[in-house]
C-alpha cells in the first residue's frame, strides 16, 4: 500500500536527530500505532499485590477525623485561620 502525505518539518527534524531516514522514522511511528493494544497493557495484579495496595491505602485511616452528621462550610475550614 502506498500513501502520499505531507510530512511536517518537525518529523524530518526528529528523524535526523535519531539518525534514521524520514521514511523509516514514519514507518516506525505507524507500526507502533497499529500494534496489538493488549500487548501494551500491564499484566494483571495478583491477589497479594491487590491486597498490599488496599492495605497501603488504609494504613492511616485511623487518623481520619470523625465526620459530623452534616458537613458545613465551617466544619470544612475549621483548622484554617
């Protein structure tokens, strides 16, 4: 397949900076866009990793202040001068 496009000068500058021909650089860009998106995803987390993450989120939860029945502007800014 052949495609004719206008190449912005910035792409040519980037190709020169990498020391590759412009055609090669554009082909690499296109190839990276059409690869399998699933291949780029991170692997699924194990149950132990998920548990460790949840525990890290909760580690200081005992230091959270008690919430009042209704949250008012005064309560939100109670520690500000």
